[in-house]
């Protein structure tokens, strides 16, 4: 095959994906792969959902695209209404884009314009957390705290500061309760706001359940509520990034609902389109929208394909499957089964330090020594080896290195389709176990 694709890597050749069948992808040679990570937590409905495919077929016969500088569309309006109907309290408007990085860029720019509109032009700083990931465009990359992803682009990135993550397995002291630990690390936000000067800080950004960088790390009880209190005290906007953990992935349509917290903005993508179309969205509070509406009346931002009718039509169908098809309850039930299966297989494993997550969003952290939590030597490339061995066994999963600081630590992220069956959970865990054993072998 002549290959002119500039892919993610210039090394090696990948198989050609030819067909989707439920939880499986099939290559051009007919080999089947269980999609244990939904790609990157994208394919929440699997790869052959009839309702979404039918919606796209129907939409293309009416309208594919109309630029939002001139028109709105029925699919976009319907999608916005459905999202707000199910959103946390106070969220009132939807800004449709084409992916997660775009949603985060829009959130950062809207936060800045909001403070200009209300007469606080000194607020321009974003605070986020170490070992976070918010996207690969420059603004989103600056907000993220993933050292490995940031390093070579550092001269191009805005000056964002980072506080500790909420990473219980590594950072909670033996003498601390979960709640005490959560308060301690949340209070770092207040310390950082005061260090920078409250009049300069516009937003704090965090993932309710950290995804790719750390491997399905949920906030401990009380952490996000304390974060909300601190943001309110100093007039700082709370932006929750649910690009990976949202849209039902944790068993709630919005992950922050489990924490009882309503942010000022939420970014979503991935599961919103379930891979059938590229789509993302920024959801924002009525107060932020009203500041623009009663001020300049114009958000100085935009993308050509925002509000795309085909993408919105797919997302409407996806939401229908999730909300009307009882999939949120299924995510919780199958998530419990996946957690139980992982603990049965790896709970006493000498090189598995932690099993964590919510719903069908699970992480397994690998260690060289279970008692001391010592990591494997990064030169062993454990995560890369697991990915290779799993793929050879017919399993797609999402291993990453640099879990702790961008250099040390390895984990595997699992985010299978919401339709995963019990037998497929067993297949996933069995193939992952084989991959882990082969990867850690001397």
C-alpha cells in the first residue's frame, strides 16, 4: 500500500481498520480486536449502533452543513436543549465545537472575555493540576500539567501554574482520612490563588476523574466541594473537563454529578459523538452567557465546523441511546463487574499497586514492588510493552507511562463500550492479564 498518511508515529505499519461489530473492531485481514478502551474513551456505544447510523443516514438527506455565522439548525438546537435538560444546576448554554481540545480552548477564551465584560481585566491566570491533560492545542496544552506532553512546546505555552493532583494512592498519608487528604490538597488552590493575587486569577480547571495521564483517578469525597468553595470565595471560575470522563462514562451523564458539584463551565466531547462524528461542546452558566449578552453581545471566537448538523444529529442519537436506553444504570452495573473481575485477577498481584475508577472507566497501576510502591525503571517501557502484547492478543487498551511525574510510573486505562457483555469483560481481563505477564517478564 502506498502510504502518504502522516500518522502519530513514523515507525512501523498499523493494520487497516475495515469494520466495526459491537465491542469489536475488525481489520482488513479479518482479525477481531476487543475495544477495551473505546479507542480513547470514545466509542461508548460500540462500533455498529443502528440508531446512530440511521440518524446520520436521515440527516444527510436533509442538511449536512450550514455555517453558524448565518444559520442555526434543528439538530444543534435539539442537542443543546437535551444537554441542558440533564446538566448540573446553573448550566444554561451550549457552545458546540468539533472536539475536546476545541472545547477547552473555548472555555479558556470565554473565561478571559467574561472578566473583560464585567470590568475585571486583571484576571487572566489559569490554575490547573500537575499530571492533568486538557488537550493538545496550545491553550489546552498550557492548561494541562502533563510534563511529557508539554516539555518540547514549553516556549509556546501560556503561563499556567499547577497544584497537586488528587491522587490518593500515591499521596494520602497513612494518618489521613480520605476527607482530610482531600481538604489538604484542595487547600493548595487557595494558597496558589493568594500567591498569585486573587485579582489576577480567572479560572481553575480539573478533570473530576483524571483520564489518560494518570489512569482513571477519581477525586476523594469532599475534594471538589472544597474546590468549589474556594473558587466562590475568590471569584474564580471553576471549569471541569469531562472530555474523557463525561457523557455516562462513570455511570452519570456528567461525572461531577457524583461529587455533588456544579461548575461554571463543563467541557465534553469523546462519548458525546461516540466516534460516529467528531463533536465536542462547552457548557456554561447563565451568568457567564448573560455577561456577554448584556455586554458586547459577541464571543470573539469560533470554528468553521462548530454546530455541524451531521455531528449534532449523531450526538442526539447517542444521547438518546444513553438516556432512553437505560445505559447509565448498565454502566454502573457492568462497571462493578469489571472492577470485581480486575480485583479477582490482579488484587494480589505482586506488580499491581492500585485498581481504581468509576463505572466503565477503570485504571490499573503497575509497580515493581507492591509494598513500597516503587515503579518500574522507565527504560523498560512497561506501558508500551503491555499495549503491544495486548494488541497481539486481540485487545485494545490504553497503557501510559509517566503516571506520577511524566517520567515515573505505568498504568493501563480501560474504557470499554457501555454495551459490553459479561463474557467480554472476562475476555478483556484475561487478555490484559496475559499482556501484563508478558510485558513484565525479564
